[in-house]
């Protein structure tokens, strides 16, 4: 695991892989995948998960045992008012100000409603929430969300659950270049190479669910994603070589017998 610390507001984490809780075949697989991922932050859908954890063993029991930070999200909300109400409920139930803000604008693509997201974000920031908004890969929208006080921005890489990978790396690079808050890729990652590529672009973290939970072997994929995120981060920090059209010899030619410089 990388030694550099990742911060969101007053919260600090070593893992740059955030995970979700949905679509696992059973609780045992979810628990094993969470452990294999090394994730320290797990998002839970407030409107779809029983946050009380009462009755039979639930995903909330798994998360409490893992001692991860819970990131409630407003998935399933289609208006700013609904998202704000859901965030308030999560704060009351989970005693946290963290919230992943989702305001969906289209049921088929699950793309965010950017104007409604901006409206809800302003309200929640004013109420003291640590807001992490899911948003299009739009540098202007990300800047506006940062300016109004969001603790991070979460641009999508591709539609939720699509597994299409990084569709527009250039927009992500622009967002990263201008952001003064963490940039977390949210949605679209399908496999480990997608995760590594996103991290190589300079994003601070990645949130994924379907790519792990929907894999044929979720536990092995969780391990692969963990390694990919760490490798991508290290590659970004190391700095890649420039791209060149023609070959460059790996070994210098100076001093080689028979070469023009060494003859």
C-alpha cells in the first residue's frame, strides 16, 4: 500500500480505493472482497440499505466489523430536495457528516443532473456536510462544486455499471490539473487496467462497486483492483517517460566499438 496519505476534509486514509456494497452474491463474498480490497471507505445507499442493521446479519454488520468509514450516498434521488432529505437522514442514522451526493437526471443512463447537484451541494455545504458530489466529467461543473465548498469532486469515467473504462481521459486530466480538492473517479471502471490508467492520470482515488461485485471472482478482482490503484498511483508519482514517435536506444551508443562516436 502506498505510504502517501489521502485526505478528505478532516478525514485521512491510506487506501485510495473506495468500494460499495451492492450486487454481491452473498454477505460472505462481500466481506471477503472488502478485506481483499484494503478499502477504508465504503459507500452505502441510504434508500436501499437497512442502516439500523437490526434482525438477521446484514451488510451493516459486515461494515461495522471491518471498522471502515461509512460514506452514505443519495443514490436513487432525482431532485435536489430529495437528495438533501436523504443526506439529513443519513447524518441522523449514521452520525456522520460525510455524504456522497447523487442527483440523477436520467433513469436510463443514470447521468447526474448537474444543475440539481449544484443546488443540493450548496444546501448541504451550508449545513455543514462534507460533500462529495457525483458529477459529469465536466471541468466547469467540478470547479463550481469546489468553489462552493465541496470536499472533493467525483467525475464519472463512464456510465454507472457500464464497465466501459475511461472514456474521456483528457477531461479528467483537465479536472485534475485545476482542482484544489481531491478528484475521485466514480463509475465506469471495469477492470484493473482501467483503475491503473485512472490513477496514472493523477486522480486521487477511485470508487467502484460493480467492477468488483459483478466479477466472476469478486475477491480476486478486489485484490487486483487494490494492486492496480497502488501501481497507478506510484506510476503517476514516478513520472512516465515522454512519448516519442521514433525509437530511442535503451543503452547509450557513446563508446561502442565501431560507432561513429567511439571509432
